C-alpha cells in the first residue's frame, strides 16, 4: 500500500468529516437561536424561518434558470422554475401572517396562501418526474409563463375574489378543508418520494440522499400542521422547524453543490452523454477500420479475378496473343503489360531434345565450347 495515497485519503476524510461537523453545528446553533426568538416574539421566529426558505427557493431558481442552456436533468430544471413561485406565495404568506400589520381586515390569507404554496410545491415535485420518464425537453419560458398564470389566478382567488376555502379560524382551529388538504399533500409527496427512489440513478448519490431527506422532512412538516389549534402553538413551531430542515437540505443538495461542485449537479448527465458519445466514436472507428480492411480484400480479390478471367485469343502455333487493338504480341509482352509478372528464359528438356537431339550430345557440345580452366 502506498503511504502517500493513504495520507491523502486520510486528509480528505478528516476534511470531509470536519466540514460535516461544522455544518451540523451551524444548523444546531441556528435552530437554537430561532427557538430563542420564540421566547421574545413568535412572529419573529416565523418570519425568519420563512425568509430563509424564501432565499433558498429563489437561489435555487437563479442557479437552474441561468444553467438552463446546459442542464440536462429536466427534473431539476422544472422544480427550479416552480420554486420561484413557491417562494412568492411563501412571501405573501409571511407578510399576511397573523400579527403582521400589512394585510388587515381579513384573517384567513396566511393559511390559504400556505395551502396554495404547498399544493403547488407537492404537485410540482410529482409532475417533474414526467419529464424524466418521457425523456422530453421542455421550453423553460413556457413553464415560467404557466406558473405565472397559475400563481396569478391563485392570488386573485384569495385576495380579490375570495373564492379559496377558509383553512383556519382563530379559536376553533383548522377547518376540514385544511386537514384534508394537508393529508392529500402528504400523499402527493409520498408519491414523489417513491418516484425519486425509482429514478435515483439519474442523480448523484449525494444529491439523491439530500433530496430524499428533504421530502421526508416536508412530509413530517405537513403532518405537524394538521394538529395545531393556534398559529403560535407547539405543533406550528415543529412544522416550521421541519420546513427549515427541508429547505436546508435543498440548499445542501442544489445550491451549495451547484456553486462549489457544479459538475456533480449540472453536468452529471452531460458527462454520461459524452461517455456514450466516446463509446460510439470508438465503435464507429472500429467499424470503419473493418470496412476499409474488407474493401481492401475485395479490391485485391477483384484484381486477381481480373487478371485470371476472360477469353484470351492465342495463336495455336506460335503462341502469340492478340491484344484489344488487334495486334499480335509475344506472350511475354502481353502478360507483362497486363500483370506484375516478369519472365526469365530457359529451355525445357523436351525442346532441348527437339532442337539439339540427344541430351548427351548437347552436354558434350557445351563442354567443348566452354573454355578450359
């Protein structure tokens, strides 16, 4: 084992452990600080929690929107756009919360906006998987326009037309519509959780774990909001804490990763596409070489067939060959012109006997003619 590699791995491990410890410690201190604000004014606690979630949601939108030309994960792009409008509804919810001196004269805005925002968030998380399953790209501008229209209609139904059902009555607690809506939202989030697990290979392991835990915290938060009888009660406090944890996990999964290690998030699928493309290029190069080899073999075979096939007019007496122009050529001349063959001349025994008679005589004559040494 290489001691240098062990030292590097050990240092990376302790750095990672130290970073996680700092993150958990920071979250614990923030949670404690937020709790202390409830001892002063619960409205302050509520406003701070909502502002943190709003900032995270808007940052999520900014990262995905400015990366829309590169990001291939349509799930993340879709929910990134939607979270801007969820953040807007949460902002209105914060400003209209009981005790805020902004929207006065009507006590139902805050809870109605909460349910509207949670319906939008949960349905978005569920519908987003359609683009993964169908492997379809969409135009972000069209999604932005659709959410703008839906948000505008929702806000008008609450503030202007007052058609949205009442969700909470001070002194009486939650209405049946509010409780049923929270359970429906939990079921939708549970469906999103199952689909996220089914498509976990499309996300980096770290991002998948963070998104999974974020959904779990959101479900717990929604369940907590089915029990409170006061906007300042313990159940409301617990629900907002789990909402804070949920958005913190979104921050860790999307925003921090998108800024510090964008290749893990934005270019994960691009890397997969490049890998697939490289494999295809190698396969095509191999196929091209095989094709060139086959063409060479075919050309060689065709050349040999051309040299050996066909009818060649040859004189039965002198063995001259008639060429394409009608001239009679010596067989050596014709073959050399139509092939790479060359000739060396000699005499066969049969011709030797015919021309010179007895072989022994021919050998003796050759010996007489040759100079003596």
